[in-house]
């Protein structure tokens, strides 16, 4: 229970709640635009979805697998270029400290989906964005004589997500705090705005931000309930990814096209500290396997790989799964959102709620929030960083494979 008057009240322009890719990217954008912004993370930076993602920065080609352009495919078409500019130090956020795992992504077809592949390649959406890969240029995994299909290269790229999180955090470490909600609480102000009270040494310190942005991923759900906000609302899309730790030399990044309009299997490869690597499997396998037991899903994954790459020997590999939810703004008919979402909360004067819906769309989310701030005439105030140094700093989240296999 907070006292009526805190010992000290601090001010800032924007308080961001949640230090995944959305919150960290937004913090960087706001600070670069001159805002006095701070971020609060309850566990570790990049927890939940961000470090669990496959790191693909895509231009939406995978949404055109049905052969037609959709809202989703158009909204993110220029995202890879946006990220590339940031990676080279010429964008609106400095990502020079982040590592790229692959600057292209492959697409191949199972035999049962050859006609779908032809429809896809004939569609306008793929022009200039998909190139056939000649036999000698194929990645090592597809040099095997048993591979008889065709392989295509997409302009999408894959980033080492932990290094992206680290780079974004290191750009403004003095503005990132760990929040312990047993020692912090929301306060409703008479004008219906919200503030946060921190308990420290039996004293209350209040942070009264001009705007609060909730970028807590699935954590937004509980925050919305706690603040009594009925709109917007959240939906979850459950997945169960498969992780294979092995010593095969093949690093591979690609989608296998199957009978459906989403990839049958998506493979990304992630380095481990001891030189081994983890293949991280998503796509339809992870969507359909969301409610299977780990053993059932691992059996399915083994069958899929034996069917698609019978020449691959994964004996001696270690297997694990990761159940994880995608958090998205609630859509009619549970549809997939087309682009990043940011909206003012109903009944809370200074709260914005945001979900990027894709790692790729984080720049788009920052644009949306900046546009809302402009509309509300919230301009940079020139105030100082609030003196909250009694709070700890959050660590970086471990990857799911570090957690599953140890390092
Ligand atoms: C398996 C998987 C693979 C994916 N692959 C890709 C991909 O290849 N490409 C792509 O573009 N997208 C991908 N995505 C989607 C992408 O990962 C997410 O859209 C994105 O990471 C969401 O970021 P976020 O910051 O909104 O949420 P999160 O990453 O979930 O971060 C939320 C943060 O908020 C913190 N938090 C929660 N509650 C509170 C609270 N009350 N107070 C303070 N902090 C709080 C959490 O600890 C966490 O650090 C994938 C998603 C999944 C699940």
C-alpha cells in the first residue's frame, strides 16, 4: 500500500515496460529522437519470445506461399533494408554491435508440394526477391546426390538475436532498470494517468512518466488486467519448437514448402560456445506440435527430417523442445496480424500498448509509437534521467538452447 505522498517524485517523458526486442528498439529510437525515456524489465532482457525467435528478418515472402500478395507481405517488404541500414550504422538505430548469421534464406520444396512451388514462383510477389540457386552454389547440406529438388534463395537474412539484444542494451545502459513488482506498484493519478511507486529503504519514490508504453509481450495481458484496461486485448499463438544440438558441419537457414500455405519446416542454425550448433526447427511442425508431449514432437521431427533429408546422420545429437507462445493483439477470427501494433489504452490517459507481432517489425512498431506521440503532442522535454540507481540492472536472457542443454 503506497503512502499518499512519496518521498520524492521523478519525471521522464516515456517509461517502457518490457525489455524484449520491441521495448529495446523503441528505447533506442526515442533516445535518438531526444526523449528522456527509461525501460523496466522484470526478468532478463530478451526473455520470452525474443531470444526464442529464429532471428529471421524477412521481407514477407513466406506470406506469399499461397501465391498472392497479402497485407502482411506488403507491410514488411522494406524491413530487411531497414535493418541492414541499422547494422551498417546508417539507420535510425545503431546495430553495429550485432552479428548476422546468414545474409540469405533458402526455400526448397518437398516432392508433394512441387505444384505449389510453381504457383508461388509464378506469382508477382516473388519477382526480384527469389533466385534459383545453381547446383554448384547450393549450401553443403544440399550438395548431396540424393537431393533431387530445386533450391531457391530469398533476400531475407538471419541475425544472432542475443547479439542484437546486447547491442541495443549497450547503446543506453543507464536507462535500463530491473523492476521487482513486489517492491513497485502502479498508482492511478486523479487525471486517470498512471505512475509507478518504488519502495526502497522504507521510503516511496514515484516515477510520473508523461507516457507509459507496455511492450511486455505476453506480460502485457497481466498488465492490462492489473490496470483495468479492457482495450486493446491480447491473443496467444502457441508453438513448440524443436532443438537439436549436434556436431554436423552444416549451418542451414531455410523453409521447406509443404502442402500448406505456411512452411512445412523452418530450420535455423545457432552457434554454441563449444563450437557445436543447434538446429532450431519451427514452421508447421511447431504449430501443429504445440500441444504434443516433447517425446511425441521429437519423434515427428525425426520423421520429418528423415523424409526431407534422408542423407543426414543425426545420431549422437541431443534433442529438446521449447513450448512458447507468440503474443499478439487480439484479431477478429484469430487472424495473424499484418503489421506492428501500437494503440492508446482505453481509460488510461498516458498508456500505449504495443506488440511488434514479429521481430522483423520492431522498426515498424517504433514508427507507430512515434506517430502516436506526435499526435498527442508529446515532444522531448529535455528532463534528466530519473535517479533510480537504487534499482538493479537486468541481465541478458540465456538462449533456449543454453537453458535446455547447458553450455
Ligand atoms: C519460436 C518463435 C520464433 C520466432 N521467429 C521469428 C523470426 O524468425 N522472425 C521474426 O520476425 N519474428 C519471429 N518471432 C516473433 C518475435 O520473436 C516476436 O514478435 C518478438 O520477439 C516479440 O517481442 P516483444 O519485445 O514484444 O516481446 P518479448 O520478446 O516476449 O519480450 C517481452 C519482455 O517483457 C518482459 N516482461 C513481461 N512482463 C513484464 C512486466 N510485468 N514488467 C516488466 N517486464 C515484463 C519479459 O521478461 C520480456 O523480456 C518468433 C516468435 C517465436 C515464439
